[in-house]
C-alpha cells in the first residue's frame, strides 16, 4: 500500500502573499486614490511567470526581474513609477516577507497531516535565497523534511515542468498516484503536477495567478477553511487532534 503524499506551493498557498504586498504599498506610496491594491497585486502575480522565465533564461538579472515586474504591474493600473521607486518598493516588500507567518488554521492542518503520518513536501518556483528565507520564517521544517522542500533554482528545473514533481515524489518517498499537490497557480501547479501523475487541489484565491491551466484540477477551493476541510477529508474523519475544525458539507468544489 502506497503512503499518502501531500505537497504544497509556498507563496499564496501556505500563506497569503497579498498581506506583505499591501503593507509595502502603503509604506512606500501611501494612499493611492483610484488604484485598487487587490488589482495591483493581481497584476504583479500575472507578470511573475513571464519575468521569472526570462531571468531563468539569463535575459534578466534578479533586480531587473523584480523591477520589471513592478513597473509592468503599476503601468497596468495607470501608474508611472521610476526604476528607483520600483526597486525600493521591491526591497520593502522582500523585507516584509521576513515577517510572514502561518495562520493558526494552517498550522493546525499541518499538525494533523503530520499526526496522520502523511508524507509532506514543498515544490516552489523562485530564487533559492528568497524561498529558503520564507521556509525559515514560516518554520516549515517543523513539518517538512528539508530534503522534501524542492526549490526550482536549487534543482535547475521549474514548474510546470513535470520533472520537479518527479523529484519531489522521489524525495518524499511517495508514488505519484497517491500524491496530491496544492497550489494557487493553475498552469504551474495544476498542469505541472497532473502531468507527473499527481492529483491536484487548486487553491483559487480569485487573483488570476499565472496563465490558465490546460487541465482541470481534481478539486478547487477558495479559502484556507475550504482547503482544511478538503485535505482532512483525504485522511478520514479521525485524522488528528484538530479534526473537529472542519468546513461545512459542500465546501469541496469539483474543478
């Protein structure tokens, strides 16, 4: 019998990436009449994949990637900012990511998964220093073995390439057929994991992260509460000490 495996994306999956972004926006620019912080953040996410792929291909240095992403996002909202302002904003945003934390609900879910003996992993696109800093800040090694935390820059391949999911399954010691991946980006997370034979849970925060998927996710959730209910459902009713904190019937959405 194969062991159940569950792996997660980091950004906008294990924690809400919009929180430090909104704070950085306020600290750097103050009130922005007529500009929606939510739409600006969504535009930032849409430009991440494009700039990250250019950076991986050697077309952009890391600072240029960050600046280009912010300049493009602000331009979509009718705002013109300078290169210096974009870089300053990115520095504040990056520093605030050193203060991120898991919600009590997410911590309880990870406790239950560990208590149930599930094999846990992380698959994240991004620069090694940035992503491992988030791992430390969030305290993820309390639940995830370091070798089961797979960061794209470390391994030389990025989502949605199925090879990064193959690596994760190997490190977690699980079979893809009994493994689930939870992520917010439809193309990177859903398409990539499904291509590797995993089942998928799309954490759709309604932000349009990345490109649309070509495959349907097995399940779709829109909040941490729904995610907790779905994942605990995979384990059965008596899955751990926090099992009483469930969502109402019907929280699971077929994608």
